[in-house]
């Protein structure tokens, strides 16, 4: 059979491709999915598919509807295929040449035949794809209607944007550069406006913005005269990318400025077209190009440049001072009109950026009429939608709020050349809050902006009437519910200089009388009628009370007010009926009225404390009652201000601190739990923590005892263990722990002494002994605080914690008194005789223990669970009562340790506790049972959580519920047993150290945020490990646990490095020399956590602090020869580049932050 010629084969294939393309073009949406599936068989199949698509887009006389159908079906597929080639690195190396495609796709078929189908199909497909996109563009441009608008968000404009963005972000080796140039030069809309919308948009991709600016510069180089004036008129929009934080965008924008500057030399700007910019634009562009290096080096240079160029006076170190002399004032005004007039036609984001650049010009920008109209419009919408709650208009967006703030700030900056109007009504409108929620940013931010920029010169430039209106508004804002507004109003009132006559007129408006004409010194009449204030009427009282209270507070703060003595504050205060005000606060049903009365009472207490003393009990009673109903932060602040003002009055009357604290303790149960702490902390701060904390603790414990005493009969009072367990779960005890945790031991230790001294156990009543019991339990828990041990070890504040000795003596005295009054107490002689048994008694003791052990082993069925628990508990009691290393205890240990893995959690818990007690007695004699004990203990600690959950679901356990308390008890038992093991058998734990460390470091139950008692016990064991176990054994598992600790979270990493630091402290010189390099390497790896920002780490600062502390500890052990290479490594580490896909700059900055923290601590420690 004769071989066909290559050309004949290509022609036949071309005929087939065209037939397929014709069929595909009729219903592309139906066939495209099937064709995509066919492409998966081979690269040749994909080649055929691409050729079919290529011919489809080359169909002659295609209309807009047909093109859109083809585009919608094919563009997503083409985009996906291109991204796949890009990720695989199969993009073509040669630049795109449009002339290669002479009418059809036969050239690609010829390549297949000429190479005998030994073609690199992936490379060929990438080339076909590029031509496919070219034909797609050609079809898009040819079918695009000529009458569609750029402002329309219809199909054509969306397609144009999608195509441009795709080519811009897909720019690899500039393969789509000609596509982009073709698109911007051939599209039937203004390419200048189209590109401007892209590079002035908020949040656009950097690559897209940069490419759009390159396209703009490309247009500047073209000879199309129809675009020249459009390009030059678009100069103001280039200021937006020129001020970008991204330097690549600034560089691209500067290339556009240079292009415009060159274009000005080719265009006759005075050819008859009347434009405001024709007489200054070329010189302005030239100035910007001259400052190219400065503007590109720092984004802050551009606003300084514009301010110096356009304002009458500017003193900036960033730009030459001669800039302001280049144009006269008339041309400066024309430049402003040009820039701002063009800006107001752009997007809201673009307006914000340009106005930010021109902020330094101050009120000069308000000379532009359109800017003034924008201010009026935004204020009107703010008033209608946000203040007036009229939903007929649109709410202000976040960007529009920013614009409004900038315009208001500009209005407050009076320039020397400003001869325009002062926007009095607009400034007054900005400080109106109305009755809207205090958190609305459209209300708060403009108000705060104006208050922060309010100056005496601006205030005095207002008319007298407007001054009084503004002053009245400031007085009201002084006590508003929003903290930012309140602080800004206070600062403004202290900053501006208002006159005494203004204050007098304000007071007269409140008292509804006129100032006497006898002069300011006697202008305030002593007797005023206060009926409207005292009645707190709906019409006047709700406004008068807060206004008068704020005004009086302002007078107290405003020390520099001229002729301040003329206002007789005490005369004003004497007109108040305090009894009526207190009754009003008590009977008020809404917080607004109560807060207003409280504010006025605070002021009264500051001005005339003696007037408050007669009503002090009633006032504090109302304060305590009001604490129950506080619902917001404003009410909390009002409460704190009133408390701070009234407490000194209370103390001056020599009233008892206990009585005052009791008022608040009485209402604590009715206050929401999350608010109790802040209320009491403020009260203690006002009273003085050292003087009042002990009284608070006593009153809390007294409340606890009085409540629980009701549910306890006298017959149960001897069960101290039961009572202490019950007490520790009551809210008073928990709250006392929360309160004390807020302070250092230098504060709560003396308070504990006062607590014990105030407990009167000189009587035979039960309550004082129960109070003492609660106090002993509380003190026992608090004395386990690691802070005390740290201060004792370090010698810090040794004088401040001398109360520890006083506390010890106080407890001894109380212990002696308890023995004296306990009718069931045994004598000291009988207690001492417990530990001395003769030979026969020892034998009987062994037999008794064997009987108990048999009960432990035999009572395996569920009906004897209670018996087993009793037997194990009995062994624990015997161990404590007869701690004489009897050999029988070894047998007991073997039996008890077997039942640690009992299915019953109570049995397991008891066995763990008894195991710990036996090990404490036996010491090294317990070594034979160590493997069994460790296996059972570690297994129990691993499965306890899942075991508890399964038993609750299945109901296998005989107990009714498995409570949280039971789980906590089990974990506490694990900790107690582990403490005894580490303490007595620490040198033999090498095989188990890894698992022990995982339990203590990784388990969430022993983390700092877990139960306080568990956490403290775990701290003790972690420290024991570093002290009892040789470093050569503990260091390897401690170093290897880092990666698992990172996955567990911040607390695990912090614990690991705390233990590592403690281990380093115990090292001798030879051990340091052997291990310091490995420890420092790990610390340096961990110090990179700020760069890595792993998801599991929430508080990087705390973790970094622990890592740096460990590094400091190890460096304190090093010689200078050892230390220098390590420090050099730290410097190299800090300066090395960290390659991050998102931001290289941020990661190097993070390393610099970490390095600075390390150096700072090194400097402190090695001072």
C-alpha cells in the first residue's frame, strides 16, 4: 500500500478537525464535558481537542451569542489546562508569534506529520493553548458591541475583566504579553479608564495591579493621538498605586509617571483644548520624576511631597523645602481642583487614599466645591441612617466612614491662607450621638476624630452661640457610654481654653435662672430651686442630672480655668437633697437613671465629702444592690468611679472595713459569675489589698460555713476529710482562690495571717472550728504555689515574704488551741505510742494485713466493689499510722498495684493512692514491683478519658454517674502515685522516662490552664524529675519530646522548656560541657516559632519567653569560650533569609523581634 504524502495526511486531518469543530460549535455546552473526559486517555487526544476548539473560535461570521456560548463552555476548561501546565513546569520557552497562525490550525498538524508523530505533545499542547487564547481574544474583540459602558457590570465587561486578570496573573516568561497589549489596544471601550479601574481598586492582586500599570505605560508609548489627553487626564489616579505599600506597585506606577512626562513633550497641551491642567501638568510630572528615588524608597515621602508642594507652609525632613516655591497659590489651587475633581469620580477606596495623601494640606482641600459637597452628603447620610434610623438611604461603609473622618480632620486644621468658611454646623453635627448604640463606628469614629483634633484656636474661631453648643455637647460626651468617646471628650475639655462665663451660662441653663448682674464673684446665687433635678422627670431630669454631674467634674479637673473661684461649687452641691437622690437610685427601674444619679453622687463626694457621710450606709447599700444588675461596661465604669469616690468618705468616718466588705459579700451570690471578680478586685484596690483581702476571705469562709452548716448534722462534724472535700467545691472557696490568684504572695501571705488572727476559736461553738478548717484547707492549697518556692530559692523579696514565718507560728498557736478544745482528741503520749509495737503485736499486724490483702484480691465481683474499696483504703490508713517499713507492706504493694487497672474508677483511684503511700514507706524495697506499677499506671492514665465516656454510654458501672469530680480524683491519684515513684525510685525510672514526660508535659489535665490542684502537683513532680533523676538519663527524652509538645500547644512547649531550664540548673561543669550544644540547638529551633507560627501555638509570646529563659540559664553556665560561638550563631540565625511564599519581609522581621528579646534578656542577666 503506497505511503501517503505528509501534506495529504495534514489535509485529511484538517478536514476532520473542521468537521468536529463545526459540530461542536452548534452545541458546545453539550459536548465539552465529553471531550474533556476523552482528553484523559492521552496527550494526543488533548491535542485533537485543542485543535477542535481552535477551529471553533475561528468560525467566520460568528456573532455575539455564539461567541458567548463558546466562551462559557470553553474558557473554564482552557484556564484549568493552563494552570495544570504551569504547575507542571511545561510552559513553552519561546515567545508567542501571532504571524505563525496563517488562518487555520494546519501548521500544528504539519508538525505532527513531519515528526512522524514522535512529538513532545505536552509542549505542543502548551503552544496550541497560547494560540487558542489569542483566537479567543480575537473573537471577543470582533464580537464585542461598540455601545456598552465600562460602568455596566454586564456580560461583556465581566468577560473583559476576567480575561485581563487571567493573563496578568499567568504571566510566565511574558508568554501573554502580546495578548495583554492586544486586549487593551483593540477593545472597544476606553482602555485608559479600564486600566484605571484595575489599579485603583481595593484588594486587587499585586500582579494584576503591576500588569495594569505596565499596560498603561505601554499606551503612553503608542502613537494613538486619541488616547493622549485621556492618559494625561488620568494622572491623579496614578497617585493611588504610587502610594502603595508594595514597592513593585510603586515602581510600576512611577514608570507610568515617566511615560506621561515623556508624552507631554510630544503633545501640544495648548492646541485649543481648554483643560485646567494644561499649564502645569508637565512641570508637576517632572517634579515627581525628580523625586523618584525618594518616593520609591518610602511610601511616606509622597504625602510629604504633595503637602510641601501644595500647602502654604510645610516643614518636612523628607522632601526639599523649595518644593513649595515652584507654584504660586493660584496654580496650587488649580492642582488641587484637578486632583480632587478627578478623584471624586473614582471608587470610594480611591477617594480615601487620595484624601489621605492630601491630609497635610488641612482645610485647603475644602476649597474644592465637590469635596465640600461630599462632606455634606456623608454627614447627612450619617444623620439619617445611623442617628435618625431612617433606612431610606444607604448606610455608611467602612471606607466612607474613613473618608468622613479625614474630611472632619481637615476642617479642624486651620491654615494661614484659609479664608473660607468654618464648617460650624458640620462640626457640631459630628459630635451628635443621638440614641444609637455606642458601638456603631459610623457614629463613634467621626465623633472621636473631631474631639481629638479640636483645638483652642478652632474653638475660639466659632461664633459665641456655636461655642456654647459645642461646649454643651462636650459636657454630655464626658459621661457617654463609649469609652473612646468619653476619653476623647475629656482630653478635649482639658485641652481647649474656655471661659468661666461659658460655665456660668451652662449652670444657669440647668437651674433655669439668669446670672445676677452683680458680677461673676457673686453671680451664682446660693439658693437654687432643684425640683426638676430631684424629681428626675422624664422631660428634664434625665438630661439635667448627667449634664450637671459632668459639668461639676469638669470644673474639678480644669485647674487652669480663669476665675475658677468665682463658681461656688459647694453652694451648688448644697442645693442637692442627697437622701432623695439615694432613694431615686434605689427605686430606679432602668440603669440609665441609676448611672446618672451615681455620677452625680461621685461628684458630690469629690467636692464636699462631709455631705456624703450622713448617708454613707444607704449609699453603699444601693451600690451593692446595683452591682447585681450591671449589664454593660459603662455601668461598670460608673460603679468604679462612685466606689473610688465614696470609699475614702467611709474610711474617714472610721467605719469598719469588714462592714463595708460584708455589704458586697451579701450580694455576690446574685451577681453573674463572670462579673464578680472585677467588682471585688476594684473594691480591694480602693480599700488597699493588704488591709482588706484578709477580711474578704474571712467573710467568704463565714458565708460558706453558715450555708453548709445547715445541711450538716452535729454527728457528722468529725468527718473532716468529707467536709474539706465538700468545702473546696463551694463557690465561696473557688472565688477566694480566684481572688488570691490575682495577687503576688507578698500580698496574700500577710492576708492569710490576718485571716487566722480574726478567727475566734476561744469558744466551744462549732462554726469557728469549721471556719478554721476551711482556712487551713485554703492555706494548704495556697502554700503549694511555686512562687513561694521560687522567691525562697532566689532570695528575691525575702523581706516581703517574712509573713510566711508569722503564718507558721499563727497556725501552730491555732493548732494548740484546737487540741485543747477538741473533746475527742487523744493525748500526745497515746499518739506517740502508735509507732512502737512489740513482737507479738507485729505478728498480729502482719496477719491483719494478709487478711485485708485477701479481701482486695478476692472481692472481684461487682457486688463486692464496696468491700474492695474499704480494704484498699484500710491499707492506706495502716501505712500512714505504722510507717515502719514492715516487710508485709511489700506483699501489700504487689497485691494493690495489680488492681490499678480495675474497671471501676473508684477502685483504681484508691489503689493508686495506696500504691503511692506504700512506696513512700518502702522506698527502694518497692523496686521489684516497679515494672508492674509503671505499666498499670501509664495504661490507666492513657485510657481513663475514653474509659469514662464508654462506661457512661454503656451503663456498665454500678455507680449512677461518672462525674467530673471522679475523673479529677483519679488524675490526682495518678499524680500522687507518680510523685512517690519519682521521689523514692527516681534513679530506676530510665525505661519509663519517655512515657512519664509525655504524661506530665503533653497531657491537658496537667497544663497550666487545668485544675489548679492538679497543675500544682504536676509542677512538683516535674521539678522532682529534674532534681532526683540524673541529667544523663532525663535529658534525652526531654529533648526528643519537643516536636510532640509543638503539636500539643503552647502550654506543653512552655512546660518542656521550664523542665529543661530546671535540669540545666542542676548540671555540674562536666555535664554542661557535654550537653550544652544540643540544648542550645533545640532552643534556637524553638526560637523560630514566631516565624513558623504553627496553628497549635496560640500565645507565641509566652512560649518564646520560656525558650529565652532556658537559653539564659544555659548561658549562665558557660565560659566565654563556649558562649561566643553560640552568640555568633544567633546573629547569623537572625540575619539569615527565611523563604516564605507569602512574605519574606515579615518572617525576617519576626526573627529580629525574637533576637532582640534574647539579647535584651542576655544583657539583663550578664550585667
